């Protein structure tokens, strides 16, 4: 009798090790989303959307990696939302000006 050795267990354990997280994108939203609001400053009503678009440029940061999507926002980055890919059921995309676009993730 005695202990049973499983020689294949060591290679399987090495294969299960996680690869380093690779960053695809890190930065603010696309600058093209500020074009229309900035032009609309010519009207008095356009000041509010322009201020909101530029505040979003200043305070929102995205980090898209091989494992997750992180959105940091607020003054000094106090608010953070993190989504891991297994939680996402569906992703829809939409094209915008200058090759930019947006996507919506469904959980």
C-alpha cells in the first residue's frame, strides 16, 4: 500500500499560473466627444454641455487590461468601478467620429 504519486500534477500546477496582466488602454475618454459641445458654446445653452464634456476629460480615466476594465472618476479619482470579463454577458459597440467609438457591456 502506501502513497500514490501523481507525476502529472506538477506540470498542471505550473500551467495554472496566471500570466502577467497586459494593459490595452489607459487614459481619458476620446477627445472627439468634446468637439460638438465646445462648438455649441456659441449659444448660451451650450456652455453647460461643454463644461460637462471637459470635466469628464479631466476626471474620468479608463484602464482596459487582459483581465478587467477599470473606470476611475471623481475629483482625485475617489470613485472606481471594476468589471472582470467573466461577469460580462454581451458587448455592443457603436462607431463615432474620427475612428472613435463606444461600447456598452451587459452583465
